[in-house]
């Protein structure tokens, strides 16, 4: 069981992040859920990349087991892209808050529907 502990944690984080994205209407909470989901993917890639007893891939006669550095480099790039995406999402959320006065998804949809529906002929709203 403990040899797959990192996989179990990654699946738990993935499911909880996906649940937060789907179940919550608050845009900030959705961004937090996406960040948790991204973290689970990072863990899923990094966990098998480290070999017990493995060294840096420097060619030498005394070492025979090397750890692959490629997953670590890819995850560093993914972290930078994830931070930039999160910053963009937060900036869009700020603009939505300025435009609608709320960051709740159902309230924004209701405001959009209200703005799109034509007014009744007698001036009453539907």
C-alpha cells in the first residue's frame, strides 16, 4: 500500500479539485479547485520520477542508477504556466466583479438572462 501512497494522494487531490470546480458557484473557489487539480497532476508526474538510490545523471563509472530529470523540468514549466493561468483567472474574476457586482456564477447567469430578455409591452418584467 505504501508503495502507491503518492498515487492515492494524487487521485484524492484530483477528485477533490474536480469536485470543487463542479460543485461550487463562486469563481474564486473554482480557481482554487483548478489549482488543487493541477497540483495533483504535478504529484502524479513527479512521484515515479525519483528513484530510490538514484543519482543525478552525470556520467561516471561509480554510479549505475540515475534519476530522470525530464519530469522535474516539465513540472517546473507546468508550475510557471499554472501560476500565469491562475493570475489571468484572478484578473478576469476581478473584471467580472466590477461588471456584475458579484462572483457567484448563478447570479451572473441570472443577470445576463435578465439583460437579454426583452421587456414586456406594458413595461413589466417577466
